[in-house]
């Protein structure tokens, strides 16, 4: 393998190919690690290729820190994984320095304030802070309504919201949709005020309409939540919601991942990255994203969102379609033999 790699390096002018691994529907389904994933990484370790191939994990999932995801991945796959090899849906938020000192509302699950602080955001709020500031906001919930009657709360004020980050699939959609609409129609980031134009910027980290967990059918993702918010905003105001979208298949996430892959390649002694394989299960995010990059090669697996009955995806056809990640890795390894 080493000789083949050397030959490949010479062909590529000492530039190395790399691999981007998707996580959900490729390596895991919900909390279950796929056997083929463990086998794939065992194979790569045995061939000592893990030491020679730059590789990363790029997921539209989130709600955790890169360090924690790296730790989970190394436990699942029995290989060392560093946080620099992990790009979560919200990782590119690190680049939004203009909001580091602004008040940002974070929506989703997990330790969002901790994650945002690790990126540099100093002033963050979550749904609970908004509830404490505006106790009547959740009046649709009959349990809350009863409690409010018996124990009228004293509001704990929050500063005006200056930006919104949807960082992960939210729970309690009715509360999230209501508070986001309140803010998006507001004049100054204070629910209750009103203006004829959208003042508050909103960034979504993941556009996936569907994703694959343990259930046999795909589940709704953050993209489905965004569609609901857009529909409500349009119905209420007649205007289209203005938003920024991160995650696969968008350039911002691929730029970020490729930059890290390139750095890894250089650390391994190459001049840089030649091209990359994206191993994914979702044609709309993984395949579309890789196909839109000049140096991207898409490898679609059948263990996730992609329908097992089709030869290839009609709208976003992959360069290669294989049953699972072990075969995907074998395909990549053939390029080294
Ligand atoms: O919420 C996670 C999901 O939308 C997709 O994750 O790893 O398949 O990009 P992944
Ligand atoms: Mg996936």
C-alpha cells in the first residue's frame, strides 16, 4: 500500500486524496453503530492507511461539541479521532465573528450555550431564558396556563435579541415557532413590537428535510422545521423569510471541511489535497454537495435515506453507489492498489 500510495502521490504531484465521512445513515443509525462501519475502519487501520489518508467526519447533526463527537467516534470505530477531524452542522458558526458580542438566541437541543461559547459567542440566550422573560408566551400549553394562574411568575428580563441561530433539531416546535415568529416580526428583537421588515438575522445549521435514525422510515430533520417557520412567516406577513443556511450541501460547509482536510494533508507531509471522496447516504446533502465541488467524488451508500430500490438518485446521481460504508472504503482503497 505504501508503494502504491507513493506512486499515487507522484501522479498527483505529491497531493493526497482524502475522505469525508457522513455520520448518520453511514456509520450509525440512531445509537447503533453499523457493523460495516467498524469493519471499514478496521480495514483502514490494518492497511496503515489511516496514517496516510487525510479523512474527516462531516455531519449535518449537532447539539454537541466537536471534542465530544470526536470522542464518541473513536469509541464507536476504535480509531483515534481528533476534534479537528469533525465538522458538525454548526461548526462554521465559528466564522461569524460579527455576532461574538451580540445577543444571540440559540434554538435546538444539547449544551448549546457551551458550544456557542467555545466558538466565541459571549452573550447567548435559550428558549428557557425567553420563557422566563415572557412567561405568557407558552399560553397554548394548558398545564402552563394552570401553573401561571396559581403561581404568577415575575418575569426575568433579557436584552433585545440581535440574531437567531438554529443549531440543532428543536423540541417543542410550537414554542420555538411562536418565539421565533415573535422576534422575526419585531421591530427591535423584543417580542411584542412590530415592524414591516425583518430586522433579526436567522441562521439555520442543517437543511436536511429527512434523516435516518433507528426507525425504518426517515425522520423529519431541521429542514422540515425551517419549512414550517417559513410558511408561518409568509402567511403572517406576506413576505419571504430571509435566512442564512449552513451545513451540507452548501459551499460554506464544504469550504470549511476542505480547508481542514488540506491542513491534514499538509501535516501528513503532502503538498495538499488533490480530491476528496464524500461517503454519504443523503443524495440531497452529501451527493449534491460533493458533486458541486470541482474536486469532489460522491459515494452513495444504501444504509440510510437513499431508497434501496433505485440504481442511483435521479436528481443528484452519485459517482459511485455501493451497499454500505465498508464497500465505500474498499472502493477508495482500490485507488491506492
Ligand atoms: O440531524 C442529523 C441529520 O440531519 C443528518 O446527519 O450525519 O447524516 O449528515 P448526517
Ligand atoms: Mg447521513
